[in-house]
């Protein structure tokens, strides 16, 4: 079951439902020129998040919602395709290998799209060599191949994609 998150007090993040125009709209601040409190980087011009319990059926919903959100943010189709693939891989990994509630966050900055997935498993994601007959074990390697940067610090695995906004 997906649980939409209320935005933090500064209003910087909105739920996926609000991001794609669904009826459960929450307050939002977009296009802010301030910097993030966590790091000296520009605040996202568009951001959203969704929380859900581990269920493979939710992966498809996160892909569809991500695609709609990126379209509203005017992210080019080629980059959006890679971002959607990353969301699919990261949320699947969280469902299969994670623990507890999963939170997906997507932030679209001026020239970067950042995807972050957190769960309660403290073990970081790692690159593996999957055997030829293995049915799994290729997700992080795929993420490494398609993203411009990625990392994992235990509960969070993230990736970034450089982009130029598509014409509105």
C-alpha cells in the first residue's frame, strides 16, 4: 500500500499524487532559489516522494508515477527512460532485499535528476557479478551503467542523471 507523505515544514517536497495532478494535492514550493539545509546544493525545482510497504506490485506503480512526474517537469524522454529504469531497479531491490517501509524520492534540479530509495536495511547495495544462469544480481550493475553517479550508504541507495530540460 502506498502512503503519500506530507511535505516537510519548508514545503520543498510534495507527494507523487500532487506531482502528477492527482486529487490529493499538498502544498508545494517550486522554483526556490535557496540551498538545501543538508548540503550546499541548490534546492530542487521539483521534488516528490512516496512511501510504500514492500510489495512487488508497487514497483509498476512507482514506474508509472515517475514517468508522469518527469513529463510534468519537462525532463527529456531519453533521460526519463533511464530514470524510470533506475526507479524500477532500486525499488525492486528495496522490496526484495530491504526491510520495512520503502521511501522513493525524486528531485529534478536545473541539470540533474536525483533518485533516492531508502528502507531499513543497513547493508549498502553493492556491485555483483551475476552468473550466466542467474535470475538476479544485475540491478546495481545496470544502475552503474546507465547513471552518471550512484552510491549506497546503508539505508539509502541513490543515483543521478544529467539532463537538459525538454521544451515545454
